[in-house]
C-alpha cells in the first residue's frame, strides 16, 4: 500500500469495447493494490461487478451497465522474473507491451500474443487469447502456471491448472472473479526480430493449403484475405509466416543489440472521422495493393517483431477511423474438415462486397482446457465491418447459423451482437460453466453487459 | 441489453395499442426483442395486441397504465422495471383530440394537454430514473411535426406536442453521459387509427415507416428523427415563414 493516502479513483463513466458500439455507464474503480480491488468487489451494488483490462475486447465483455467495473490498469507491477525457470510473476493489469519491454532484454518473450500487445494479462486470461502461433503454442492460458483470483466473497484463491476453477476462469470473461496476478511461463528468444516469409495465394483453397503446409520451422502463420475479391479470385490472400530470428541469422551490425524492442508508432488517428471513410472503394483498393505488392513466390526478410505481430498497434486509436457508428468484429472458428463452411462464408461476404477490413485466416491447433475458451482445432477467420453497413445485422445472423451448423463457434470476447439462442450449441461446456458459477457466486456478483446479453 | 446495432432485447411500450408502437414492436421482435411489456388502459384491444406479438415469438405481458393518472406511474412502471432490465421504452400514447370541440370545451382540451404533456412528463421521468439506474437503455418519445410550429388547425394538440418535445429534448441533455439515450421522433402525417378519416397532408407516411426510422435511429443513437426524413428540411423552412403568411398556408 505504501504511504499513499489518496483514495482509490472512482468515477462514473460511459464505456464501450474497442468497436465503440453500445455504450453503457458504470461506476469505475481503479485499484492500485489488491486490498483496493477487494474493496471494489465487496462494495459492489446490486448490478454486480466485472474486471476490465485495456478494453480491447471488441464488444461488451468488459462493461457492466449500472454496476461496477474494476479497471485493472493501475495494478501493474511485475513482481519477479526468473530467467532460469523462464517464468514471470506479475499483476493482472500489466500489459503484454510492458512485459515485452521487460522481458526482451533478458531474451524472453510472451508465449502467446494476440495481434495487439495492448492487452492486459488479466484480459489475456479472461479471453484465453490466441496468437498466430496457435498450432504449436496453444492459447494463452496453456502457459499460465498459477493465478490469484479474487472471488465474490472477497477472498483470494490461488488457482492451479487442472482444476475446475481454472478451466472456468480461462476464457471465462471475468465472470468467475477478478484475476489479481499470475505466473506465466515464457519462451526464450535470441533476438527481437522476426524472419518473415510472404507469399500470394490465388484463392481460398490455396490459402488453406498454404496454412496447412506450415512447418514447425515457421511457427507463426496467418493469411490476410481479400474478402472483396470475386469470381475465381474469391478468398485470395497474402500468406505470412515467421519465426523468431536466431542470432546467427542477423546481419553483423544488428548483432550488437539483438534484443532491442523499438516498436514504431504513428501519431494517433484523429478524433473525428467522417463515416464511410473506410468504405468499399478504399477497402477494395487497399486489398488490391496488398495483393499486388506481394511477390507471387516466397520472399524472405527480417521484420521488427512489432511490425510482424502487431501491425495495427502502429496507429494508436485506429478504431476511431470507422466513425461515430463504430464497427463490428466477427471472429469464428470451424473444425478441420469443415472447409466448405468457410468457403460459404467467404463467398457470401464477397458476393455482398462487404468492405471488411483486416480479414485474417489462421489455423488452430489443439484447443485449451478453458470451458468457454474459443479455439478449437481447425480454422479461424476474423474481420471487422462498419456497424452502419446496411443489412449487416442480418448477414451476421446468417453467418452464425452457418458456423453453428458446421459445429463451429463465434468468439465471445470479440462479440457484440450474437443471439443467446445460438450459444449453447457453440460452447458445449456452457452448462458446466453455469453450474460452477451458480455454486461459486450464487448472487451473480460477477456480471457484464455480455453476460446479460447472452444470458451466460 | 442492446446489441452493437442498438437492437433491444426487451421493450416497454407506453400506449400498448398504438399502431406506431406495435409496428415498432414487430420490427424489433424480428431482430432481438424477446420480452415485450404493453402498458395501456385495459381493453380487449390491448390483449389482442399482446396475443399478436406473442405469435411472433415474444414473451408479452400487458400492464394497466393510464397516462391521465400520474400518481400511479411510479408504482406501475416501477414494477415493470423491477422484473428485469428494459432496454427500450417507447412513449407512444397520445390523443389528437378534436380541435373544434376542444376550443368549445376547455376541459376536453385539457385532456389533450394532460395526456400528451403532463402524462408524458410523469411517465418519462419515472422511466428515465429507472433507465439511469440500469446504466443503459433508450427512451424513444413520439413527438410530432405538429409541435414544431403551432398551426391554426391543431394548435391544442400541437402545443401539447411542443411541450412534450421540449421536455424530451431537455431530458436527453440531462441524461447525457448516464448511458441512457433519449430519442425524439417527429413523424408527419401517419396513416393510422389516429388520423383515420382526415385529409392526408403532404409527405404522409405509415406506422411501418416510422418503425423503420426508429430502428435506424437506435443504431445511430440519433437524438432527433424526422419521418419522413424530408420533413427536417420542410419544417426548418416553415419555421421561418412570417406569421401573416403562415396563417394563410393551407392546413393539413
Ligand atoms: C486489434 C486487436 C486485435 C486482436 N487480436 C486478437 C487475436 O489475435 N487473438 C485473440 O485471441 N484476441 C484478439 N483480440 C482480442 C483481445 O485480445 C481480447 O479481447 C483481450 O481480452 C483484450 O484484453 P484487455 O486487457 O483489453 O481486456 P478487456 O477487453 O478489458 O477485457 C476482456 C475480457 O477479459 C476480462 N478481464 C480483463 N481483465 C481481467 C482480470 N484481471 N480478471 C478477470 N477477467 C478479466 C474482462 O472482464 C472481459 O471479459 C484483439 C483485439 C484487438 C483490438
Ligand atoms: N398518427 C399520426 O399521424 C401521428 C403523427 C405524429 C405523431 N403521432 C404520435 O404518435 C403516437 C402514436 O400514434 P398512433 O398513430 O400509433 O395512434 P394510436 O394508434 O391512436 O395510438 C395512441 C395510443 O395512445 C393511447 N392512449 C391514449 N390515451 C391514453 C391514456 N390516457 N392512457 C394510456 N394510453 C392512452 C391509446 O390507447 P387506447 O387504446 O387505450 O386508446 C393508444 O394506444 C401518439 O403520441 C401520436 O400523437 C401520430
């Protein structure tokens, strides 16, 4: 607690997710100590409480209308790094960006990073995030050795993998409690650069084949899909694969500071952007440029880690580029063997000429143990669309049906519009999740707009 | 909760037999609405309306509510909110009155004012308080172009709507930042029970079109919606027409 006597910051604010849709207002607490976090949770009102990290979930997972929201970003101490064991113990409010700054000079890296590093450790656990290395690394919580969870009764429990409470919390969207701290296993790296190969894929089948053929040597892989391309080119993509560059692959000059972490950042996007700036024409043009700008055959080069793994982070506040109406993110997964469903979804989008941005296709390996964890072995496709696009609500409902019929699922941390009816089929462990919550938190202390909307 | 497109899961219609209200309910049930409360004066028509919406798949209940009895609003509406979140309240009750008669009989003119204005102030404030406690929700108020500038032909109704409109705008400002969204809807001539038998005004529209405009307004979180949209321009011109000329404009 230190000698600070200033009270914990508490204010009433309107919040949205990264997509900037469906704002609601809550009492926001910003604890700096575990004790203050306990006060925020035990002092909750009748509308409950939920933790919030950096608000990168696209939908309403980290907001709680009329209740309390515990903003974890001030609980950001890195407690101990054990280079020999390759582990770090830190508060849940520490961002992956911060961890990278601390760990890279020691030759360590986070085992899994989503395509933004501005997420907290708590958010990475709550959404059980995945990265482009999912086939080999699995999702985030596979690397959590232990976590401290503040539950509804105000007690703090140490939760270990292999327990029901761990599996409910991994991907549990903050609904089992507030993660206060965690011990993570790290991966060793020689350098802060990535060796990257890019290649064109002429259509969706080529992209799928390319991703399926990815070898262990290049554990990170993803395909940027051009969802506006039509006809024979439907689903054409730019495939990118990468690995952490070994020291001996660096040019001599770079070897002097191989672990330097210098992410590039542009000035923030302007606060006001007219609607439709990123409309059909610009989306199609950008996709065309990306495709044409990639050589048909494999090309290899060195890239900064941030440029390869977190390209969007270079433009802070880019979510404002979609104007006042905000945008909707759609991420789904279908199992291996369900490629036809993937084809149907891509065809639907291309026929409608949806100005989807940042459409990324990836392969998923083994799923994690989390009951509501998103990844299932197979494929995942994600993209964003402006919320104002006519007919979008219905189109996405049709995609839900398509995905559910193929035994697939929609990612809850990025959802902002799904129907509660479709949920149970997508997440077979939902009943276990509900049962555990009913026992652990009978009054429903932990609630969010998402949990209300989907009756989780 | 509303989804990213502003589509509510639960709806309370004040004036449960209103044609515009029911057209809106149908549109919303086709999207995300599963729970509907129809508040109105008990009548077979109210029950029929509920039954019709149930056919569409919603869980519907009727609630006895009289705009002319503001003393009961706190209790009646409080009970609706205590059963669960209401994502959207549609304030749809109102009476047109009969201008000629109302001029003759001040007490019947007062009915118009008390229904359209006083009743709405009371019900609006009760709902606003409950929505604010929820931290989210939309209060959609059916005002009218008639309130934009009082006309010889219907100034009793028009003035009640002018009061309602000003009230709703102010309430929207008061609730700014609370998570509650207030939307003022100003339809022109709508072909409904209310206007049956009257001569149509230019730019006449339908309850369905008003419903569509409301759905779009919810997504955009609009504060003011004109139906049809062209009325925004027409009315902003009419507002500046000098009185002597305005008096002589053809009515309705
Ligand atoms: C540009 C961009 C790219 C993305 N790419 C990917 C990707 O590649 N893969 C992927 O999996 N996801 C991706 N995401 C989603 C993002 O990684 C997750 O939504 C993540 O949870 C955000 O972390 P956050 O700290 O901002 O948490 P928030 O968005 O604030 O919260 C997310 C969820 O975690 C819960 N939570 C937060 N902190 C805690 C805590 N301390 N204890 C308990 N629960 C907590 C919240 O209650 C909420 O349910 C991306 C998001 C963006 C904006
Ligand atoms: N139609 C138009 O041209 C037009 C144009 C602009 C604005 N508007 C406004 O839009 C709203 C809906 O109109 P509409 O066209 O749908 O008309 P409507 O079908 O006649 O609906 C009016 C509703 O108000 C209810 N009501 C009247 N007095 C009430 C009271 N004391 N307590 C409770 N409910 C009461 C009626 O209920 P009962 O069944 O009990 O009578 C009915 O449900 C009204 O506010 C109207 O002023 C209409």
